[in-house]
């Protein structure tokens, strides 16, 4: 059953990459001057942005199903493959081949994620014990992160603004994954309850907030840079909350734990290199189109 969850998570990552390309292009065109309410209304009528929204919803649905079959430690890191797909889409859009540095970064990312998932699978057999207090603790942890990051995004300049909003969005999406995992456990162990409804409501609110924050991130930086923050921040936060708040199992023994840490570091290195290659290209494209670097709003 874990293999089904992995397959669903991979499909979800492809949908997220497609959504990032579509929504970034729409936001940079319609919302280049900031995402005030008037521009938000224009986005809501933009076919490209709406298509991206459908792709985002499909990705979220597939990822939710993945969490019903696999724990956070397995399903979440697979989201990093969205960045790989984004590079492939960008190369097709620009009608060019993938550069050597990008290929090296892709290899690091895929190898790191594959190793991380394989090492996490042996520890994925048991379900955590959850209750209403578990939901509250998870929400408090994420609320603290978002509250700290949003002011940085509002006052930041250029790429710093993008990084802060994208990381805050990653924390919200991590909460979506954590609450989804909690809800699936609640449904399997206790059926329908008020705690389950509370988890479902939290999923909707966190997804909506994360979606709005990510639009601000798209207005300030490239889709690759945004996805880099999401694909690193989302799994790191979600797996961390899963281990500390949900009590999900970790690889037993010092050697497996160290190997998993090395794999995570390899994946993060690949993401960083990949984002550096692609974010520079996209910023240069924006500079050519607008005649100026990204301006603070």
C-alpha cells in the first residue's frame, strides 16, 4: 500500500509543477504591481491562472490520497520532484536543452529523495495515536512559523520577499499534510467525530492561506525559487511535526538515521543548485520584459 502512496505523491508533484508554471506566468503579468484586491479579481478571470488553480487542486487531491496510504516521512519528500518537473517544463517553454549544471542538480535531487524514501519505509508500519490536542499542537507550531515569516515578506525586498512568503506557504502546506495524515488516522481508528471535522476544517483553512501566500511569492520571484522553498520547507516541517507531534516512527539505529540525514542533505543540495540555475534565468527574463529588477511593493 505504501507503493500506491508513493505513486500518487509523484503524480501530485507533477501537477504542482504545472500549477507553478501557469500561476507564476499569470501573476507576473496581471499582478506585477502587487496583489491588491483589484488585481486578485483580474487573476480570478485569467484562464492561465485558473488552469493553474485546477492543476494545484489536482495535485492537492493526489497528495491527500497519498497520505492515506503512506506516512508523512515517505509521502512528503517526494514533493521535491516538482522542482525537477518545473525545470523540464521551463526548458520546453524556452525551447532549449537542459544544461549540465541542471542535470547534475537533478541527479542529486532524485538520488537524495529516493534514498530518503527507501530508508523511511521500514519505519512506516505503525499508525500514530492522535486526538484533538494533537491537532491543536500542530496548528500552534505552524502558526508561530507563519506569524514570524509574513512580516519579513511584507518588509522584504526582491528575492527576500519571495523567500519569506514561499517559506510561509510551505509551512501552511506542511500543516495541510499533517492534518490530512491526522484525519486519515482518526477516520480509520474512530470513524466520524468532531475531532475529525476539526482536522478537515484546518486543512481547508491552511490550504487557502498557503495558496494566497504563494501568489505573493510568485509576484516576487521565479517559479523555481518558489518551488525550491516549498519542496524543501514543506517536507522538512511536515516530517518534523510528524515525528515530534504525531510521534511517527523514525529509522531505528544510528546508521540508518545518519544515512537518511545524508540523503536529505544531498536532496537539499540538489534543490539549491537547481534553484540557483533557474531563478537567475527567470529574473533575467523578467528584467528584459519589465525593464527593471523586481521592485518591492
